[in-house]
C-alpha cells in the first residue's frame, strides 16, 4: 500500500467529519487543518530515483490518494487536472480515491474519462443512513469501472442492501471512530468525545454483503465499542488488530468465517428467550400438523428437518436467504420460524452461529436437534403432558 497526498487540509461537511483525525493531528502541532495547501508529494506518481526509475511501482500496491484531504475538494479544482494526468500516465498503478464529495465527481472528472478508467477505484463514504441514501445512488449512477463503499466512522445502523444488490459495488469497509480511550484522551493535546460503534451494526452490514456476495472488511473497532450491550474502551494500538482477530471480514468462497469463535446458547435459555419473543412465540403446530407428525413418526420428521437444513440453510450464502423458509406447509417450517432457524441472520442472532460460513455436520445436527425438541414439546401439549 502506498499513500499519495497531493494536497493537505479539508473542510468538514457531514457528521462523520466531527472528530476528523486530520484536524486532531494538525491541532496537536498548532496547525490549522482547514487551510488547504499543495504538498511536496504533489507529483509523487512521477518522481524517480537516481536510477531514473519511478519511486512508486506496482510492487508498492494500491495507491491511496488524498488521505489527509478530499480529492474532490473545491479548493483543489485548479490542481486536480495535473493529478488526473499523472494517474493516466501511470496506468501500471491502481489508484484508490475515498471521498465524501461523490456529488462533485461529474464536474471534476477528466474530459477523456469515458466509462471510467481501469486503474481507478472511487470509494464513497457513508457514516449514517442519511449519507448512505444520499451518496450511494450518486455513486451507482456514475461512469466508473470500480466502486467501493466505506462506513467509517460508523455512527448508526445502516441498511445499504438495495445498493449492494445492484452488483456494482465491489467492496464494503466498516469501522468505528478512532481515537483514544478516556485515559489517552486526558493526556491528548486535543481531546475529543469519541462516538461509539455497536458490533451489531457491523454484523448487520456484513450480513447484507454476504447476501449480495460483496467482500466485506471490518477495519477497526474504534475507541468506544459496544458488544452484546456492554461498552468496551479499546486502546488505539488495538483497534485495528482486534477487528482483524474477530474474523468478521468476509471474502466470498474463502472460508474466513470458519475462524470465528462462538458459543451455542443453552437449550433452556434459548427456549426461554423464544417464549419471550412476540414473533417467535406465535408459532404453534396445528392439529393437522400434529396428526402429520404422529402419522409419519419422529424419525421421518427428523430426516425431513435434516434435509431442509442441509439444502436451505447450510450454504455459506444460501439462495434467497431470509426468504427461503415458508411460513406454513410442513411442521419443520413452523419449527424453523419458532426456533429462529429460518435464515442465517436469525441463526446468528439467536444461536450465535456466524453468517458467511458453511454449516458443518455438528452445526446442522445441533439445529435439527433444536427443531425436533420444539416439535416434541408441541406434540406433548396435544397429549396434555405439559
């Protein structure tokens, strides 16, 4: 990875900018980050060493542009064409441009842009639902060869699935707000109130990506991280490493989710929770369903359950996930909804089995056992034994 900052400084334009790391860093050394200036690295892509070879080569990886500013900043309009010229000349490099100003792309693109350049990825930020619904339609409507999205700092739950479903977005990155924990903040030259990131938000977007087959990266926890209702203060040096260790990044077909550790719920706790759920507790076997179970026998019903789980639920990314289990038609279908085993999102929420992994035999057997337990309890009610 290489970084190219042709200019430095920016203006805050949306909620994600409130605690901008560039502002914090500049203020700590007495510098005004709102002043935009060209840098000594303005022509970095064309710089050469003493052997007359380019300093930046393909071996350096992706070139991230304007990491201390915004490539489409108004104050940089007079400088940008030179940068496009350098990007055009260095087609051997891939340039990655992250922007909060995707709405300025059309008036800032070069004349020969056409349908896009192969060596440029444009990545739009979207820190909340409002910015998601404003920026992503613009991103999708632009003539681009490569599009990505980054929700960092992620400030709330975000639904972007309808945009991912277009197949035009190649990658999504999510992460919390960087900064120091309270102890580090007290010692900081420029303190800021870091906003929390809830792991549930991360997992929700991840599941959306899985359903749409879009690679996903969980980049960092941020300094204030909420998981299962508990708030954790993560030191700056661990915010990225903890995200990596979680295993929640996802690349289709790579089996990354197999490394995620989890603990299955106890059966009594699970059923107690299901009973408290207004939605789950409404499912019951009808008299006809119970007669079907008695007629077929529990062994046959178990084989049906095993078949449904394997064919409809076990894949890394099941077809039509979230809609693959009918609400009626078979006792096992009712059991799946009653026990939150109807789709991979419910399976992760209630049973902690991560989405994005192929269910192994032990996991499939566990699900079947839960379903048969529920069916057994329902049929016992018929006989007046509960």
